């Protein structure tokens, strides 16, 4: 979350702090070589309000999210397939 974005108010700062704390716990709980991405978003159609934290490089996280989307949509092939 860009904490310098003027659209973010006090609640966003609280969410960012909570996300950082949760991310630290998840990162410590996972074995070496495992990544995570945790999404935070308000319910409803509020475009542009989704944020995430991750211990992965951006490219690895995007690949994992594409695989998840492909699985949800029934497009994933477990035999080397990808999104």
C-alpha cells in the first residue's frame, strides 16, 4: 500500500499495519522456499481498493495468481499447463 497516496485515510493505515504484522507471521511460519500473497479488499465493487502483501518477487507472485485464476476458471492443466 502506498502510504503517501492522499486517498488513504486512517483506516487504510490501520489495515497496512495489520497486513504487515500478518505477513510477518505467515513468512515466519512457512518453510524455506515457500511464498505467499495475501489480498486485502473491501467487499463490494470498489475498484482500485485491493492491496496485497507478499514475500515473493512480483513475477513469481503474478505467476501464482494467474495459476489460481486459471484453476478457478477450470483452465489449468496440471501436466505443465499454466494460465
